[in-house]
C-alpha cells in the first residue's frame, strides 16, 4: 500500500470530512493498493484530550563543547590534570573551562555549572 496524499483540514478534498468530524479531524490520507486495485481514504481523529506537562530534557553535549565547572583550591592534583587537558581558569567567574569530553574523562562531569 502506498500513501500518495496527506491533507490537513480545510484543504481541497477534506470539506465533507470537516463537516462530519469538525475540530476532531487531524488529517485525511489517501492510500492506494496496486495489488487489490483499491483506493482507501482514512481519517485521523482526536478522541481524547488531557492536560500534560513535558518533562525537562537534559542538555545533549558533544565531546568538544566547552563547559564551565568548579575545581576547589585544595584539589591541586585534579587542577593539574585538567590543565594538562587544556582547561582554562576564568578568575571573574571563579570557574574552569574545559571540553565536555575531558570533563567526563576526569570524572568531574557532575561539577558542570549550568549556563
């Protein structure tokens, strides 16, 4: 079966279905079955509606994205390892900037400060 047309309410070919289903009509599809030599017309309807709140999604980062994170003054060894990987100290913000991939490699990804 092949879908040749998907029409939104109000487009040519949907008038009678809009009269019949009203606001519940989402779309009309025309399907063609070459083996059976038949054309089918289908409708997509809204059958219920309920309140919904989307969950906040976590940021997706690439390994080369620069992130800001905290390394305390007493963690000298960790600071040196971060510097070797190219971390840069930003004194005004009192944060280190490092590539996301390097932060994961050091095991300090949880210290990233949200933008």
